[in-house]
C-alpha cells in the first residue's frame, strides 16, 4: 500500500478497534474460524463490511489481530527458579489455565493445519513469540545450571504444551493449575534435571 492510499483510509483505532476485535473473538468462539465471515463480524460489531476491509485485508488478518489483542505474557518470567518460571508462564494470564485463550484456541484447531494464509500468520505471529518466551526460560535455567547443559531445548520445551493440549482437547479434562503443576513436577523437571552420576555398585550390577 502506498502512503497516499494509507492516508485516504479512515483510521480504526482506540475503543472502536477494540470493539471490533472483541466482536471477532465472540464470533470466532461461536462458529469457529472456518465459518467466520467478515459479514458476521461486521454485524456483531455494528460496523460495515467495507469498514473492516479498510483496516484488515482478510479475515485471517482480522482474526490474528484479535487473538494478539488478548492479554498475555509478552516477556519471559524471570523469578530465578526454573520451576517457578514454568508455573508463572503456564498458569498466569494467557497461560494454559486461562479459559478465554484456550477457548479461542479450540476454535482455531481446524484452521491451523489448512496451510493457508491464516496458518502461516498464526504460527509466525502468535505461536512464534510464545515459543521464544519458553526458549528464554529454558536458556536461563540452563545458564544457572538448573537443567542439563546437553538438553535439546527445541525438543523438550514444547512438551508441556503438548501434554496440556492433549488432555484438554482429546481427553476433555480442564487445564487446572494443579494439573499443570503436577506435569511440571513429575515430567518436565525430571526430564531436564542433570543426571546424577552412577554409583560404583550400580555400574557393577548393570
């Protein structure tokens, strides 16, 4: 878009923009991404479809902006404890126990694997920053010596999300802070903790 074209476009910002983004999330939760249309969002937001298209070129762009507008962590927690960082990252606002973003995610599951514009932007703009935050938590813990120096962070870091989403979407079990903390304590931390050297007796009997 040229600067001249941008100057001619009415600006949608502030409270009005938030109203449209909120309406988008409501429609998304109601019908899912596949059935969401710009007409439906315009009706829910009491705006014209033309108004929406002046600000967002497609429903993918609109939905991405809507989910990014939700409150959530933008920087990695830094408590000085690997365990506490994982708990804060997973159980706070925007985490796995926060129902609103989890409900939105549920409505997006089918769209993510379509290989279209939405899937690409979702992975880049929504998932990408979350992966970076998680990686920072692991790298700091590694630098403090809390987790193994040879740990493959890219392999292990997504494991907690995978387990929580499996329980939530496949088993139908809510992601409570208690369940998430148990997964951290019983699976993630043991998998990341430096291995104790084997004793002489263990070596002889193995």
